[in-house]
C-alpha cells in the first residue's frame, strides 16, 4: 500500500536532532491514515505483538542479530563466551556487515559513542529495509523505528545518568555499620 499524502505530512527526522513528533502522536496519526492491517503491523512493531508482516519480521531479525552480536562480544570480553549461548535468540539471517558494524562499535572505549554507533546501525538498517519507495508502508514502519531512535537519544540526559550511576554505586557499596 502506498501512502503519499500521509508520508508527506510527517516531519523529517535527523539522527542527531530532536523529534518534532512524539511516538504517541505518530501512532495516533497512523491510526487515522493507515489501513487496518498496516496499523496492526505498526502496533506489533511497537509492542512486540504477533504479526506476519514482512518488514516487521525482517526488522525483528535484524535487531536480534545486533543484540546477539552484542551478547557475544560482551561475553567474550568477560571471558564467559561459553555461557553466552543461553542469552542468544534465534535469528534467521546473519549479515557479515552487521556483525562487522557491531564489532567496530565495540572498538570504541567510550560507552556513549558505542551506543551511538549501534543506534546508527539500527537507523541505517531500518532505511535499508524500507527500500526506495518513500510512500510505502515499509517506509512508514522505518520512520517509526527511526522516531524511536531519535526519541531515545533526545531523552538522554548526562545529569540523570550520572545520578543513576551514583545511586547504583551507593546501593552496592558495603554499609559501614
């Protein structure tokens, strides 16, 4: 299904920019403009529900591949790679380029830059899955993924993160009784 009017009304997204639309607003717009089957697929994309929609299934597989690569690299770094298998999820395709991109991200010693590289990988994969038709349902689904990425990035706050880290360290510190 093609959605030229709806796609044209969506504000553009920039990987480093703040979204001008919340996920809730986007979902409401989708409810109004998408066919029922496409809206159900979008809901499954957001909520992890059951679907047989090709884009959503491919996206889940890509995301699983990234997560599996992260698990494997972290386990290897900790010297527990033999135990990593219990955390891996079934993945239908293995793309060397995805594996290489995750490995490259883990070469970054700065945690925030590493996460940024992983989010950039997700951003790029979503666009690749959408294809060339900017008015297709797949393009709308890719927009949803990208909106989630920029929303998470915009919500990042160094001060809040530092406070969480301090509280976690306090909770783990032995008490002086």
